[in-house]
C-alpha cells in the first residue's frame, strides 16, 4: 500500500514506519493520522510483522506537533470530533495493538508528536531529542491523550509541571523521568531499536499480545488488571506457542513460534 506522507519498510519481521513530511517537521494533520491508522492496521494483520518501529524523517523532528493551521478556526463541536476521532483511530489504536510498537524519537517530539510517542509501547530517544506538551501556550490543552499518558509515565507532579509550564525537556531529562527507556546517539538510534526488536521477535507473539493487553488493563477505568492478567495467562495454555515454548525449553532447543 502506498502513502503520501509515510515510508513503510519491512525486513526480518520488523517494520519501520517513517513519517515523511520534513518541510513541516513531520507535523501531524488529519491526512497523516488516517494514513498512520491504515499503516498500523495493515501491519497488525500481517502475521510476518512482529515489531513496528515508528520514527520521523530527517534529523530535526520525530513529530514537531499537530498542524495548527489545520484546526485554528475550529468550533467547539469540530474540536470534539478532532480529539475523539484522533484518539480512536490512532493514539488508543496504537496503544492497544498486539504488535509491539517502538517509538524512535529523533529530534523534537512536541504536542501531538509526544502524545504519539507516548501511545507507543515504549520509547527510545536520540541524544538531540527534545520533548514537551506546549499546548497551554496556545490557549488549549493536549487533546490526544497527553493529560492521561504523561502522568502514567512520569507521575502526576512532573506531568503537571511539564504541561502547565509548556516547557520542553531534554532527552536526558526524559530518561531520568522515565518518559523514555534509553538515550542513544542519533546516528545509532534505528540500529539500536532494531536490536531491541530482534530480541522481541525471539519470543511468542501470542504471549506478547497477551502481555500488552494485561499491562494496559491496569490503566483502563473499570477494568481489573489482575483479572485480565489471570484470564490472559490461562488462555496462553491453550495456544500452540505455549506448547512449542515449553517443549523447546524441556528439550533444550530453540523455540519456533507460529502466532497460534
């Protein structure tokens, strides 16, 4: 499938999605959000794809924010649709994929860009990355899950400070806060993410999907994460991957998982 604003490459069960709008610092607009939804949906259906790496083109930005020109004249009703649709088709969608998504954060990740990175299952930052939610400086607040995911990742107090001051943080600050998992020289960022992805694809994709569901359940209102874990744990016992994994362990050979 071809895209206007994305580059999608696949190698060794690892897919890389690159947001390719460098003249606008890869800023999100409705078209890109729709394209990202399509790309993630197609890769989730492709059983050969075991991990997705999401990044931005160029050296300046992962995603420098949302395209303000696109919504600056929106009414209240249009803003409701903008936030609800975006969360539904992209941000919440990515968070709940069974296929792990790694955000390779190169350069600026601001506003909707940081919200997109936070929707991924974890984040690796380049050493020149800068992150922030500057929306209050525009008279608005984060609308793609930023007020919910940032406190989950770094705690309420630090999230309040970041959002209310609209300040950016450096990659090292983000690492100390727990916002990113590691900081890597920019030239090595994608290789490092590929290295993590290769470790992930050695494991059972059915178990990985169940683990993602169980972890996310703890942060979902009205859902008991422990009950979800018990159900997901027990379902694993009925999968071919469980039989293969335990048999391989007992026979001291490498497991060959089939996503069944």
